[in-house]
C-alpha cells in the first residue's frame, strides 16, 4: 500500500504523462468528477470543472497544438495535511504550436492542491485546484541583480 505522498506523486506524474500528446480522456482520472475542479491555466484562462479543461484539450489538439515532453526541473515538494495536500514544482514543457516544426521549451511553475476525494466522496487523491504560470528566466530574481 502506498503512502499519501507516494499516491500524490503518482497522480502528479500521471497528469504529466497525460499532457504528452494532450490525451484529453486520459487526464480525466487525475481530477475530481463534477464541477469542483478549478484551474488558472498557463494560457491565461480559468477553467471550472474537469470537462471544461477537457474541452480545451480536445480543441487544442484539433488545431495542432501539442506538448511533446514535460518534466519537473525543481521539486516536486509535497506537503500533506490530513485529507488535503499541496504540491509545488518548477518544470518545462516542450510546446508544439500549430504550424511549427519544432517544440519550444516553456519553463513554468505549478501549484497543485489535492484532496483525498474523487468528486463523488470516494477516498482517492485528486487535483482539485492548479495554478500554472510561465517562468521567465530573463527577469532578475532580486530586482537589479
């Protein structure tokens, strides 16, 4: 039997694997059923419910947008507080835009909020909220330094 931390990492890693190729149906298992999921997406939009996010992936794939690889570059750091958990990480996603020949490495940061609840009250860890933002390495970390 896996520990809470191990199960949360399995969900996080499975979610990343589903990103490769934007496999919309495969990503559903990592989020709660219903409208409880909430995301601030890398594209700047907010998504409410896993089916809203599913719609994004289906349509992104239709226009030729894809992710060819994704990985953590720092972390993930997991903190468990009973039936909730917080995961933070930095990563890079190789994004292939419509009409491009080569994917572009896109650095990002992610905060994932987990609950031990599958959306129907079952005790399975799922990602209930996520905030993803672009990480710009050109911006000085400490102002002028």
